[in-house]
C-alpha cells in the first residue's frame, strides 16, 4: 500500500498539485553523464536534473575536455554540495577512453557508493531530463530491472535528424534485434535506468565494447542474465549546441560486433551470482 501512495505522491509533485511536498522521497538514484567538450550544455543539464521533483544525484565522467567542462562542474559543486550531502560528483579522466569505459567507471562508482538505481543520459538535451522520473519509476515501482528510453517503441520519435541518420539508427536497432533475438526495439539507446543488482551481476570488467556498441552489449547481457527489460517511449531531440560524436565508423563497429557477441553467447552460460 505504501508503494501505491508513494507513487501517487510523486505523480502529484510532477503535476504541481502538491508543490510544497518535500522532494526527498527516495534519494537513492544517481545519473551518470559522460562528457567531452560539453561546456555549452553541462551547467543547464545539471540545473535541470536537480530541479526535478525526484532527487537524483549526478556523476559527470569527463574525458579531460579541452573546453574545460570538468572545471565548470567543479565550480558548480560549490553550489550543490554541502557538509551534509554531496549531490554532484565529477570524475576527470586523463583523455578520451571511449564511452563504454566512462560508463563502466561510473557504474563502479555508483555501486561503491550504494545507490539502488543507476541512470545514464547524454549531456546535450537530446534526452529530456524530465523522462528520468519515468525511467526511475519503471524500475523502482513497476518491477523492471532495466528501463530503456526508447525512440522506436511507438514508431519513430526523433526530432531534427536528417532522414538518412534516422534510417541508419532505426535499421541498426532492428538489425541487432533480429541477430540477437533481444526483445527491445531501441537496442542502441543510451538513456536508461538500471537496478543496481543488474550491474552487480554483469561482470563489468569483461564488457568488451567501448564505443557505440557498448549500449547494445549491456542490454544484451542484462537480457541473457534473465532480468526484466522495459521500454519507455521518449522523444529524442538532436542537440542544438555542441558537436555530435556520432559517425558511420561507430555504426560499423556495432555491426560486426553484434555478430561476434551473439555467436560467443551460444557457448556461455549466464548464471546470476
């Protein structure tokens, strides 16, 4: 019964019906945001996440951005961190080491800190921060182990992409779905929420892909270990500031990697620890 009331209360806050209600319903989730040259976006994305009616902590994993992204985050820490609570964290790495390794390092940080739910998103507002709440609730209240912010669960929900890129992304996800058998429409999505038990079960040091295919591999492993995956329909909007890191070469890596990953899985047993 308490779970029902808690969900209703959070919904009322989101709708502005109970604006005076404290936001500290469950401060047990952290959002990991990998960055490289995101100085133009990072302040606004952090402020927006912290303004949500559900408290999320934030970890920025920065690959030594030449534009000083990490320095901006450190300045913001003075505003958001207190002696009582540290809400904004930053890990600055020595250089570009790949998206996958950034998330792996972030996952390890989150597990060591004891968070129950670990979310990931881009820094450029292509993912709407308001959708974090729905991703969180899908896991925390409605029984999923991995919730996926899906561009393709209800058609094609992408804004400001050229048609060629839309088709490339859509059919890349369909290709992965067909080859692997994974019951997910948006297999390449990077906007997700994990229960911590998923990340504890997957052997993070053995995740092979470091680029775009990392997102595919994590969903595939979650599914193979028998966890429940759910897709939450979102609208993906192309960035308006900063530079996209996507390229055709990244798609090629995923294309070949999916075949290799699938074949190797035929000779493995996925037994949760």
